[in-house]
């Protein structure tokens, strides 16, 4: 069985589930790492929203729960993601990221003998430009291929 570590920051859409579960001909099991929103990233998210023309999102950036308040929505998003992957016929387990995401990623890849990492994320223009996004940094931390995929919203279908 092929094992993928799936790093996400929001619940997966139906299109994302279909994409990640059909990437390989083999049966795939997933280990999902859900990153709760952090207050330290608020400015970067607002800049990304403006750069992408999402002015309403930039205005309401401060309204989203962050830090400890973001753990409950992240746990619900993780549960939705796991249920969606299982409904598509894949094995799936997961956890919330506490602390440094890339250290956890490295240990999960080693412990599970994962074959790849998939970073499923919204565009983060500033971090990507500076090569500080998860995928760019993960490529230097893990010894497996790292695929970066932009997440879909269910409304985009």
C-alpha cells in the first residue's frame, strides 16, 4: 500500500479528495496533518488576499479564529477530511499540528515510512516567493517527494 502524508490547512473539498485518491494506481493510505490558523500568519494572509484580489477576505481576516480558538474548527476540519478520504475508499488517520509543523512532518514520514508528502494549500504568494511555504521547506526536511497542490473550494465545482 502506498502511504501519503497530506498536509492541509482547511477541510478538503470533493475535488481535492478525488484528486489525491486517484494520483496513484495503488491503494493509498493517508496520514493527515491539519494546521490550525496561527495569529503570527495574519499579515501574510491579508497580503496574499489583496494580491489575489480577494479584498473582502483581507478585510475579514481578523474575524477568523486563531491560536487556541482555532483548534476546535481545525479539529472539525480534520474530522471532515478523514471521513471524506475514507468515504472515497482510502485508509486515513490524522492529527492536529501542535508546535512546529515541519518537525512533526519529518517524524511522521519516518514513523510511517511514507512514500510522499502532499501539501494541499491555498496560494500563499509572499511565502512562496520567499520559498518559506510548507512545500519548499519540506523538500529540505524529508527524504521523499513533496507535491504541492492548490486546494479547491466546494463552491468552485
